[in-house]
C-alpha cells in the first residue's frame, strides 16, 4: 500500500468538509493582518534595524539562551519591557505559541487545576496537553462558570493551586475579558491569573501597555505580550514575578531547547516599545478607524460589532463563508474566511482586521463589497462590487 495514500485521503476529507487550508500570496487591500499600528514596514523600524546591523548586531543568535545565544540585545529588551509594562521581570520567547506552550506545560504542577476560557488560543491548549495539571474549561467570559469549575474541583478533593487562563481581547470574537472580576476571583481562590494580551498590546491601555496594564506587577499575574501583532516584529514577552520567570528558564522546555530569537528581533521590539510611548497618535488614529468600521458595518449590514479593531462577521457554514470571501477578494480586498476548528462549528466568519494600512474610504468600499456579496449569495444574482 502506498504510505502516502492515507494522508491524501485525509486531505480529501478536509476538502469535502470545506476546511482545507493552503498558502496564498498576499494581494488586495489589507483587512487580514494583525499589524494594527503599521509598524512592520515603518520607516522608523527600518532605520533602527539598519543602524543595528551597522553596529554589528547579528542576524542570528547561534544557540539557545542558556548556551551561547544570550545576547546583550535580549537582556536590554527584557529590562526595558519590565520597566515599560510595570512588572518585576520580563522574558523573551521566539513566538507567542512558544510562550503559551512554555507557560502552561511548565508552571501548573501536578495536583493543580488549569481553568481556561473556552475560546483561548490553540497554543494554550497545546501547552495544557503537555502539562501535568488537571484542566477544566469555562463558558466564554463567564466568571461564574470559572468559579463553578474551581469549586467543583475543590469539592472533588483538589488541593493544589488554580491557574485561570484567559485572553484580554479575543482574537476571533474581538471582545474583552472581564479582567477586574477575574482578578477578584483569582484572589479569592488563591489562583494565578495568566493573561494573553496578544491582540491588546499596543492598541489599548496607557502607552499601549494593554488592557491588563493595571493588573501587571501583581505577584499572582503573568501576562503574555505578543511581538508579531501591533508591535510589528515577532517573538513574545512574558512578564511576571521573578521567581516564575526563573522557573521558566530552568524548566520551560520551549525556552531551554530553542535557539534564541535573533538579537535583531530584540532590537526591533525595543524600538516598538519606544514608538508606543512616543507616538500615541497611532493608537488614536486606529481607534478612529475602528469606530468608523463598526458604524459602517452596523449601518450597512445591520450586524453587531465588538468594541475593538477585530470585527467578526458571522456567516455560518464554512462553504458559504469561503465563497463570500472569494467574491470579496476578487473585488480587491484581502479578507479571509475563518472556519472550524479555529472557530466553533456553525460560526464560520469573515474576520475583519482594522489597521493603520487603511483609511475611511477603503473601509467603506469593503463594507459595500461585503453587502453586495452576501446579498448575491442569498438572491443568486450576479455579484458586482464597486
């Protein structure tokens, strides 16, 4: 038997269920990326990287941080990030995926409980699978559901430490976690609170420090700040108590056994933090564009929108979402359909991402194209976008 046949059949099954994925070149007006503040290709970022190369900052680290790969640029970033976010310590990882995997496979111990929002990132799920703690989910943004999960675990004999895992701004829903209430729950239950700020860092909070800015610095709060979204680079910064960062250095396999991020990445992330402090107009402009998009979607499509730069338009079935997305792409807009298992079954959607690569006229044109495409699919008439 051909050993590749099994995989070909599995791929055919994905195609039949309209959940097959493939890579594609970027094209059209950007309504897809997470480069919210347009830093990735900014002239200021290019200039600091050119200067770093001239200073001799290497493009590669040459090894893990615990071997030869620990560079002064890594340490400079971590010191600056701890000051910027108002916390005791910061630790750089190669990606948000690696950071989430390290956090949840390393810190919760056997006998502990990880209680997590049902919509957290896939990387958090993978970290939990590698960990030793028990796990329980709670209904999205439902503090009482989280409380019930912890109480049920205690009543069943659980004696360890709970770890509450959430995102501050959810990547597919665009809505915010009830942070104050969850912190109160964590304090009452003696729990640690792990907050993934991936889509809030740089966009919300004082100086762009995120929605959890007021919570950072607590001995029972760890925060993940992704570098590849509003910060415009890559990597991720975990902030929290020094003892937990030291524990990650000593026991976190995704940290110990990975080649360190390029020193140039650390240099660029330092500049990103400086831009957040020095150019607040970027956040103000993004907020204005997001408000314009929310108003246009409500007016033209009669759909509710979350108060953020992430605007999901729920279609329902995967095949229909794909066809509508393809029509919109043909009209010149880079909009992607998000399908299960990334989102729950029956909630395939268009994920509209507002960034500083846009203006009001491009947003208006997209919303018109979405309205025409959705109407064309329901009436079976030809699609015609302006």
